C-alpha cells in the first residue's frame, strides 16, 4: 500500500510540473486559450525580468508572441515592471531559475560560457593531476593499498591513461558491479548519442539551416535547430514526424541491448555471491510466540522436514547496549587523541573512562543474551535464517508459509556489512505514522523548491544587484559581462542548490523510513532525485508560479499537456545548451576530491596518515554517492534525448559529457574511492527505466510541436503513434528480462569462484564479542 502511495505522490509531482503555461513565454487571447487548453490563466500579463535579462528576452518574445496592436495595451504590459521586487513576485519558476528564453545574441553567450567551462575543466584536471602526485593516499588510496588491477603511470596525467586502460571487467572485480555498470551506462549513452547525433547534426541540421525558411531571424544559435523551420513548412515537419520514430526506436534498441549485456554480468554476480548472503533470507512478521533463535530454526527445519538451517538470528532490542557502546567509543576516540599528543594526564583519565565504559558494554550485552532464549521480550519480529544449501534459501524465498501473508515474509537480505540494524528494530505501528510523515515531507521538498529558487535567483540576478548596489551598475551596462553573467552565474546558482537536494532526501529517508541498508537508501535517492531533476530542470519552463494551480488546471484538461510542452520547452533550448557544459565542470570538481583532501589534512594533525585516510573516507554519500550519481547520469542522457531533434547540437554536448564521465569515474571508482556495498546493478536497471520513461515526455513534446506548426495534423499523428509502440516496449522491458534472482537451472551451474564476504554472520554487530 505504501509503495502505491509513493508512486501516486511521484506522479502527482510530475503532473504538477506540467500544468501551467508560463506567462513570459507567449501571449494568448482569452478565446484561443479557452479553446486550445481550457486554461483561464490570462489574468496576468507578460512579465519580464529587469536589466539585461529583459533585453535578452525581448527578441525571442517578439518572434514567438503575437504583436500587440493596441499601443495602450502595450504600455500596460510595460508598466508591470515598476521595480525588481514586484517583478520577482510575478515571475515564473523558469525565469527565477535563470532559464532565459531563446534570443538573438545567444550564440555569443553560448560560446563565451562554453569557453569558460572548458577552461575551468582543464584547470581542475591540472589541479587534480598535481594533487594526485602530492597526496597519493587521497587520490590513489587503492594503489597504495595494492588493491588495483595495475599501477597507473607516475606522470602528471597518469590518471587519464589509467582510466583509458581500465576495462569494465576490472572495474567490476575491484569496485563492484554497480560501479562497473555506471561506466557501462556512460558508454551506452555515448553509443546512443552517436547513432542519433550523427544524422541529426550532419543531415537534419543543415536542412534546417538551408531549407527551414529562416524562422529564427537573427538568432544564429537556432539556425541548426528546429526553431529555424517556418510554420507550415511543406516537408520538413513530415521529416520530423519520422525522426521521432527513429529516436524512439534507436533508444529502445540500445536500452534492450544494454540490458541483455547486463544480464550476463548480473548472472555471474549472483553465482559468485558469497556466503552467508547467498544462503540467507531476511524474515519479517514472525509471530511473537516463535520469536527466539531456537524456535525460528526449528520452524524452518520443520517446513523442510530436515536439518537444513545452519543458523538463525532474531533481531533483538539493543537500545541500551548501543548507548553503552557509543559512550565507550567516545572514550576510545579521546584516548587515541591523548595518546597521539603524549599527554600522560589525559591518557590516564581516558584510559580509566574507557575501561569503565567497556565494563558497562559487557554487562549490557550479557543481559540481552540472557533474555534471548525467552520468546518475545528482547526478541523482535524480524530475523535472519542462514541455510546450509543455497537451493533451500532460494526455495524459502518462493514459499507462502501461513495463510496470513504478513507472517513469515521472506526476502533477499542486504549485504551483512551494509545492514542498518537499528532500522530493523523499529516498531511497525509507529513506523506507519512515520511513513506518512516522510511522504508528506518528500512532497514538501517539491512544493518548497520554487520559493527557494525565487530567493536565490533574486540575489544572483545582475539586474537586481545593480538596482540595489551601485557597484554592479557598470557591470550591468556592459553587454559582454551581462551575457557572461546570464550564461554562467544563475546556472551555477541553480546547480549549487540542486546539489543540496539529495541531502534533503537523505534526511527524510534516514529519519522517517526503514531503509534496512545504506545501499538501498542510495537507490531511493536515485529514484527521487531523478524525478526532481526532471520536474525542476527539464520541465521548469512548464512550471508556473504555483504548483497547486498547475496541478488543478492540468487535472481538468489533461490533453493540454501537448500544447503546454510545445509552447514552453522549445523556447529555452539555449539554456540547456549552456547547462550541459556546466556539468563537465562538476566532473572536474569531483576529480579534485577537495573535501577528502581537507578532511585528510585535518585528521593528519591528530592521527598518523593511514588512520587519517580512514577518517577522511568515503566521500559525501548524499551528493557523490551511487544514487545521486546514477540519477545525474540518467538525467543528462534524458536531457540530450528530449531536446535532440529540437536542437541537434545538444547531442554533441551530451556525448562529450559522458566521455568525460568515463574518464573521470573510470579512475576514481577503481584507484581513489573506497569500495561501496554492491547491489549488483540495481542502479543500472533503474537508469534504463528512467530513460524509457523520459521517451514519453519526448513523444508528447514533439507531437505537440508538430500539431501546432505543421500545415495539418498528419505529421503530429505520425509522431504521436510512437506512443503505442513505446507503451508496449516499456512494459515488455519488465517481462522480457529475469534479472533479480537465479533460476534453478542457474543454481545447478553455481560457480566455484566466490567473492570475498564482508562479514561471516548476520548476528547484530553489537552482540558479537
């Protein structure tokens, strides 16, 4: 039920982002809007931002909007720009996010921003290369630990050649299947963008430029795109109807091919899964009269009518024990610091404190164990059952043990070293309430985003800064500086704010949901962070000033989504051409590992360098973790695909992005970062799912554009017919591949080679001596 609730909330959030037509994008008369969209949103007139932003938007608006014939009406429109404060309140989310509409002169802005991004990227590469040789523990920690397939060259750019040399098989062996499939996704993205981009850039683009009819006027950046094609063109829109089919077919071909290649690796990963994980099941909903280690073992032995269970561990309430352990660990940390400083007085004090705390821990542990044999009591309703044979464990996952489906609910357990044991101690009744609060907060993150962006964009707008601070007046008067500011600063501000979104999700997940394992928390971040990026980056131009109004209007008129996307997204293609190169810079920032370096230097003042290295790892798992990285990778591909036929140049920028990803993370994951818990490619499957879901947005967008611009509805219907194929193909994706578990035939071919196990038992760590 909660899963359905989650899906419903996610859908409502995406729907909310589709429902309002930005007032700054086009001017409609009342009758046309009521006929086309049924949205009576024209009580507000067009608003534009002050300063340079207004000047840059004006040409695009003049090209896209109907002319204002009445001079008094035009004056009324202009009169709405009394002050920056009033205009900020009226502006849409797209405007306040720095998503300017296309305009003449954007080519210069694009080239300036592109050059700046490339310069920053090369600078970051150079800094990281120098730091790698200066601090090998931080930038080549796995090389120092001799846990790498080969030693990189000691040259300045040895990391680049090492990344080029590393194979996916080696990444899988030394960093895990999840990390290997992240690099595979980058490679598949490059393959897809090559197939789509070559014909779009070298064939369709020249056709737009030569035969489009010069619809873009002085906007030279749009010459290669669909914006240069005049309305009612006799044959180019038919070509675009066919291109929608081509993009969808090639995308699905690459997705299915990638999934087929993944199955080979997933099958091997499952077969190489070490004990005890491969032979253990997680059991929830155990009746209270069966809640003890002995009774749990006897139950499953009785089901199989044989001695098949090797070990059984009930989850136990260890709150007091964990509190005693935290006191002991704090004393241990202070004792280590005193020892490092050779402070004899503090050493004696903290040694006594540590010994007393250790005694308390032993007493608390003995108390829990003494009560463990009695059903109930300290025993909770969740446990782990480890079988002697993997076949029996697989059979147990398929069985229904009692008529009550909530009793003896069996599933695959997480890695024993990755389990959040405290989550498994939560009270089920209390957890239901926490789940409701958690989902409400997730929706709140979506709803609160726009007010936060309004505040950030207000203080980064050069027009507003010049209005309040005389220092910025000279900058605002310079067209070149204003262009650079518009191309970089607001995009950077948006990027920085987006970087904190995964942290908000982590706080909600960790405090209100049962995660069971850190890796599954990362998977939740991936899912929700991707939705957030689609809503507030990809579809931000379709978001009005109120999400509530947007949701209500779209619910009343669902088919207006075609008109909505067609009237908004094509007007901001230049912003996304600037947005993608900015992502290149973030990869260079990741390579520098500045946070790890600062932490290492800080801890090195207290500990020896090897110990300081342990305390400085891993990198922040909110933003740099597997979940957020996977979401960003998928979103970058989605961005390139959705705008591919509108502005073919974006496929080139997308290809470069994934080429950089392959180089940067090909080095980091194997040679620098510590190994993370592995889910065996779950993130990769979710990425492919997200890409397919985005194709529905692409189809709706292109269908709406063709219905509006072509001389008749046939090109639009041709594009829209891909929806049927995409729907069938999307559902076939989930039925054609069995990847989550092994078949019995696979079990007969179980490999002798096994990966090393992180822990040898599922017993709670605090109960182990």
